[in-house]
C-alpha cells in the first residue's frame, strides 16, 4: 500500500521493476490517493499511464528555466514573493 505514486518510484522503468517484484510475490499494489488497485485490468492501465505522466512532470520541472519559477512565485497583488525578482 502506497499513499502517492511519485513516492514509490522515480521513473516508469523503476515503477515497472517494483511492480514486477510485487507480482512475483503474489502481492497487488494499492495507491490510496488515487484509489488505484492493480488487481484489476483498469488499475494496471492507470498505473502505467499515471507513472508516465509523473515521470513527464518530473522531467519538465527538471528542465524548466529559472524564470518559470519566478513567474509562478508572484503573490495575489502581482508582486514577486520575497527572494524573487520581477526583472529577468
């Protein structure tokens, strides 16, 4: 049992390796936050899809230029948060 998919594995390959080891032991994987159970064909499909999306998200974050983080770091008044600059 796992609370979140991204806490279980760092890549789809790693996720599949963990999943295969569990399957070999006759164990099924449940991810609480997603209400996902790999004991069903739909659960297996969703595990693959969500694992791929999680890996893509990590890669996008890792490759984003620092300015993207500054743009995200603007408060409701439109002012940059402390530690960020609005100039490039």
